[in-house]
C-alpha cells in the first residue's frame, strides 16, 4: 500500500471521526416559559487517542452555549427543582484513579466526597445495565449502586510490624488464605461486577449507608426512589452458581422489586427478564419492560404497567408481537426490542408514555395511552431514525439521524387534545454535519420469499455511491452480530468511511433479526449457518441486479461476532464469490466456543437446543449429539474451501468470543496458503477501545482498497 493511499484514508478518517454523537439530552424549563435542552455529546480526539465528552445547552429561540469539556464526569443527576446537581467524577490522585461525588449548588461545589476514603463499598457502577444516580424528592439523599465491599483477605504468611500499643483496634481482621477464591462476575464488558449494593448518600449529615436488607441471592440494579422518597424500586437479578454473560442478553432472570424499610417484595412473576422501571410524575404509575425467558438472547418485549399503591396486579400496555399488529392511524407495529426506556418518558399529566424501538430498518418513536392502551406512532416524514431522549412538560427531545446524516438534536411539543397527536412538529436545535455529500445514498429493500417457509421476510439496506458507471463500485456485504439484533437507519462512522472511499455497503437484516416480530427472531434458532447465510446471499444477488453500478467481481464479506460467523460461512460456502473477507472477533467453531464463552447457553440455543442456565453434564445422553450439531452449524467445517484473502481482528480480553476462535481460522488459512493477516488487540469483544478503533478501522480500509484495486 502506497503512502499516498494511506494518507488519503487518514484524511477521510480524520474528517469523519471528529463528528460528535449525542449521549443524552435533558429538557430544562426556565423562567418566562422558556425551554432549554442540556445535551451531552461524545467526540473522538485523535491526537489524544481518546473520546471527549462535552456539554452544550440549546434553546428554542436558536441560542446555544459554547461546548464545555466534561470528560471526567461519569454520572450526573440534577434535583427536581434544579437547585442541586450531583456529579460522579473520575479523578487521578497520586497516579491512581479515584471516584469523587461532588454536590453543586447554583454558585459552587458545596461538598465533595472521596468515595474510597469511606471504605464502605467498591466503585460506583456507571454502566447502564446496573447504574443508578438520583436525588430523593426532598433533595437530602442520593441513591446509587456500587460494588459490594468484600471481606479483607491476606496471605497465610505476611510479615507485619508489631503494634505500638496493646490497645485493640476496630479495623477489620483480614481472613487468611482467601485472596484467590474465585468470584464470578457478569462477563463481557461487565468484568469485576461480582456483588452489587444499593447505597444512600445523605448530604445533610454526610453519611453513606449501604442497604443490607436486600436478600443475598439477588443482584440489585437500576434503582429509583418510590413516590414517598423513602422506599426504593429497582431491578433484581437472580444470582446463580454461574453468572452467564449479561451484556446484550435479555434472557437472564430478573425482577422488579419494592424495598419498603426492611421488607423486600418482588412485583413481577418468575420466568421473566425485567428492566427500566419508570415512575410517572404524579407517582401513580410504574412501567417497565419485560420478556419471557427463552432461547434467543434478545427478543420481543412487553411494556408493563402497575398502578402504584393499589392492590391490582400489573397489566400489559404493549404485548409481545409475533408478526405485526395494526395501531393508530392504520400503521403497522412489529413489537418492542429495547435495552432501556428513557429516564423521563411521561406526559405532564402522567397519562401517556413515550418510547422508541427498532422497526424493520428504522428506529421509530411512539406514544402510549395508559388508559386506552392505544399506540400512536410519532410521524417522521424524512424516513430517518427518531429516538426519544427526554420528556418534560410535554416537550420531547429526540435524537435524529440516518445512515447519511449524523446526530441531530430536535424537539417537539406533544398536544394530547389534537386529533392526531402523533403529528408533532420537530424543530432542529443542532445542525447535523454534512460530511458525505450528495452522491451517496441509502435505500431499504423489503423481500419476501415465494416458498413454504413459515417465516419468509427479511430486509437489507444499501449505502454508497449512486448512478455510477456500470460495475464500477465494489461492495461490502455485512451481516450484523447477535444474531438477534438489527441494523437500523443510524449513522455508522465506519461505514461512512468505507462509502466515502468508494465502496457500497449492504447491511442485511436476515431472518432472526429483531424489529420484524417475535416469530422472525425465533425462526433462526437451530438454523444458524443456513437460513442467515441464504438470506445474505439473496440480498447480495438482489443488490447486484438492482444496482448495476456494483461490480459482481468485487464483493467483500465483512462482519463481527455473529456477523463474522456469517462472513466466514459465506467465504467457505461460496469460495469464488468474494474478493476479500474481514472478520472481527468472529465465531468460527460453536463446539469449541461452548466451553469457554461467557454465554454457553447461546451456543446451545442457536443450534436449536432448549435454553438451559446450566451446562449439560458430559454423561448427558445428548451431549455428543449437541457437540456434533454445534460443529455442523459452524464455519470451521468449510474453512478448507476458503480462497479469499482474509483480515482477522481479535481482542485478547474478549470473553464473549474468545480470541482462540479467530486464531483457529487464521492458522487453518495459513496452512492452506490463503493470504491472511491477524491483528491482536488488547481489548474486549467490541474492539472500541480508542487506540484500537483507530488502528482497526484504518487497517480494514487499507485492506479493502488493496484487494479491490482493479
């Protein structure tokens, strides 16, 4: 690769990777009925090889503040009356990272707490899966979740200085020989989360009190204050001998709980996974998301509703959807597939809830009437994805973006008395950066097979140049990971880079993807490496026919995780079809992955076996059959047919798809004299560590250019 080509890629990369994305937004009503939106953005700093967070405020009249760097802020919470703000900050003290909680009033930092100095618990959780950070209604207490303090341990022999006094100390006596006892955690991207504890910081008397009345066999998370400002509502994960990986998996047993004094009570039934408890402004309604525990790691959910302080049981607001249902204004709805609800998602009168969810190739937003249970889609006429970020006084802040348009902050006013309250006028607060130009387009395609399959439909989206000379554009075919997630109409900076460099990108929502109904998700179970591969090839062939500018001799397969599984399968099952292949932490051998991944149940489920929390025993009569079927579904059985040059990127700390998977593929290709290159990064499954992302994306771009040069 010439230095000219490398410099070209770097120039495009630097332009695109400075595009900021919105992390959160909060509506702030102010004096004289003015409305402001405080937003937090994230932007890559290439020179420092890190991501920076910055704060910016917008108003409806077009004013905006100058961005302020807040990179050291981990969490923040503002009291309901806007008089106090709590900030959890990461601070480097004497070369060590420490957490501090700062309490700000309208003039200055009134208090600062060195969390480690209290020695009452470990680090405060900041990951959305578990974290909480909220003020009590009376502004006296702050609620959060942290790592539970473990008993001190020390080696059997440790030389100590003699005490200077014979007086006993109150310091905890360490337990000898326990420092290496294994402690399970929640796996990929949640390493070190062993046991959680709910904590209350009282800012009046400066006390920090871990709550000890939640049963030991539960892992509390996502806690909020009950309406009385004393009780606590939250999510409790049921602990078992083995913690199965939780990241991106919504089939782990959890409950919504209510803690009233010392009384712990579950509000939900067994056999479900629950997340995102949200209380209405009037304190009369509690909603949350839940789904039945089943084989697919993510699947269609229900929106549940409980009238607080009533004896009635929870009711279903939005039920699971098998295929599609009709909602208000004769729109089609394919179910809920959320990882969370907005923290503030209520109308001012507490009669309506607002949420967003993937729907086929887009993310759409909805209004739900709690009384009638009618679902109304919020209109978004330009076809971009629209995500609810915050709701206050019937104003709704949205994040809006598409494959060709980066994040934009927009706001609209909900008018419940109008005939079609889904018709909300959206006003742009920020302006999306115009980075791709007019010659790059995207287009969704829905496809239905003409056969006897019980599930026949899937979709794909083309992103790239349009109306180019015939057979002049190389194509990158991408199946998403998961497999039970989906590609939506969202700005993806990696794909924007490849499109700018002249490639077409084909994002494929094969059968088994979310956003298409629960039946579509379940259909793939037991058929991985078959149905998903067929859909990918169908999408490629349809695109070649639909877009004459794509070069059929320069089709590339690309993917990570299960997407890498598909790219590996495609290159083995269709060895003459692909010009090059890129695999990112790809699954290549389900049988060998089964014993080392943090989600062994996933390997069983995707091969069609029942969902089990525990590993089968070797003397199980079906054990050999299970392992054999896993192997038969795996790309590794086709590896000796691969011809396409293959780039492999692996994370040495990947617990989901351990690096041994990709190495297995690499060594086999090398033995067969197939051109291959392996990059090993000190990172986890995501490969999104700042310095890793830079190296990986640029090397991928260079690989694609090198192997698609006519």
